[in-house]
């Protein structure tokens, strides 16, 4: 899907680009598969801000996406490829043979009119869902479960995929999008193929207003705030902060571990992901 770049007619247009939505086949969502999305503004049930710099944004309807893919043996026809404002991947509308309709994440190469099916003994074609114990080795997969029956949790973002590397007893070895090697139970399900809309990563927002539409408020540096608001704030004029970078609560920002050391799922990690930003599995 190509990325469309605007002519620099204004400061906001100069460095902005959008996706060409020519591949989408349906504009309005299925009414039976949407619910109202209530905004929180980054606040919890007490009204306290627990996630900073969130608020506002355009109103959205949440599309109910089927991450379980538990409708076994019933073929479904892809009726439309749609835009979902709640995620960077596209979604596909399925019409099952028994009349039910569901949304799934649209993998790369899935087209309108194709048939998909879920089950233990189905063909490993794009869009089909099956347990890891039935998928051939080396196949690229997405929407991977970490616990049987819980629904897909891994590789659901645009352009991502995991790879089934090996099987050892009741566990399959996967290469995660972060390059981590991890064991997952063979009864966990996954969908064949890579998530589509990979060009999403090439979008340049161009102006702050486009981020406000998405519900993101301006992110202020700690050194630009008052001392009462941030440990690095204050000072006469611009300062370097006077201390190592930290959060508003004083927690150091660099070099600290972000994963709980005694996490139960540590047992399933064979090789840790590479450190640093923007690491790919290839």
C-alpha cells in the first residue's frame, strides 16, 4: 500500500504523509460489531492521572475483533477489508457459512472473496487459524496465543509476525518480533501469515494536531517544568536538569530493568530480546 506525500502548501503539510487507502473495500463498519468507546483521559476510577499526556482526540467506535478464532470447521468468506481507528493494522470482515459475522486482523495477501477456516487439521494458508502443534515448521504466523483459549496476544501490530522454529514435546519454540526465543504450548493457536499494512511505519505525522486527533497531548520535558511538578524542573533559564534523567516520581530513566525478575513466564524464555530500540527479528 503506497504512502501519499503532500505538497508543502503549509508548514503542517510540508513533512506530512498519509496512507493511500485505495485497498480498502468498505468505509462504514458493521453495526453489529461495534461498541461505544469511552475515553479515560489517562485517569483511573479515582480520577487520578495514571498515564500522562493523554486526552482529547477524535471520537471512535471500537470494532470487536475476534482474537480467539475458535469457530472450528466453519468456513468463512472475506467480504471486506476495513480501516480500524483503534489499531495500525487493517481488519477483515468475515461472513461465516452459518450466518455469523466477525472481524479478524487482516494478514498480508488476504483478499476479498477468499475463504478462511479455523481448526486443528486445516491447510496452512494465509488467514487460517490452527494450533501450533499443527502448523508446519518455518511458517510465519501472527495473532499468537500465550495461553490456550485466551486469545491472540503476540504479533498483532501492522507488519509484524513471529516464526515457528521448532517443537519439543508439548512446547513450540517461536522467534518473536523482538528477536526473543520463547516456548509456547502447542495447544495455543496462531494465524498463518504476516499482519498487513506494513507501510504504516513510513507515515510522517507532520504536525502536532494529527497526534491530538489520536488522543495524545503534548509531552513536556522534565527540565521545562516547575520544581513542584518534576525533580528536574526549575532553575533560572534553561538547565541540564542537575541530575540523571528520571521520572516525575524520581525513578531513573536509563539503565534500569523493566521486567520483573521473578516473573513466572521467565521459564519459557530461551533467549532474551536484543537490547536497544528498533531491533528487528531479522
